[in-house]
């Protein structure tokens, strides 16, 4: 048995939930605050899944922590693993159009609605988000 096969020696992988919210063909994207990992990066809202928490529970909690609003998880769209070995679950979510999004300055510097082309043009966009857009363009999943 190798160390990789021994469950006692395996390090638990970090997991995260990502919120994909679409309005009028634009995605809800945040710019991260200077106080978090990857400061100033643009990405979809989301964050780490806590022990004992489901993907949906993490999505709801993280969205509220970052934007002070409720999100209704609709369905899991996609999954990926970052180059840092973080397993991401990408969830389509619904936020009523009248909902006021209030950036938590400890986590979010600004809130944006961007088209896929605008996201790809943003030089500070996280690679994982570019991967999501590439998978969407390749037809790996549908938003509707």
C-alpha cells in the first residue's frame, strides 16, 4: 500500500461552491476585496464548503456573507478542480430581480453584471471562471 492509498495519510481536499446567477445574458461577478485570497480578482460569488455542510447550504451561506442577499440554488451545472486542488461545484442560482446586493467590504470590493465576452476580456478574471465559460461554450452544460 502506498501513502496515497492509505486513508489515514490522505489530506482532505478543499471544496467550494460557486454561484452562477444570470440576468439578461449577463453573469453576476464580484471583484474580491484586498482582505481575501486572490485580492482584486474577478470571479463568481462563492466560497468554501464547511465540514458537514452540503453544497447548497454553502452556496446560500457564502452568497449571504458576500452580498447580503438570499439565493435559491436551482441545480448543479458543472464541477472542476483548480490548480490548487480545490474541488468546485458550480451551481445555477436564482436571485429575485428586486433584490439589493450589498457587498461585504471584508470580502467583496465591487459587484458587476458582465457578459461572457466582458468576463473573458477582464484580465483579473480567475482561471477557474475562464474554464467555466469555456465549458459552457463547448456545450458541456446548459444554463436553461
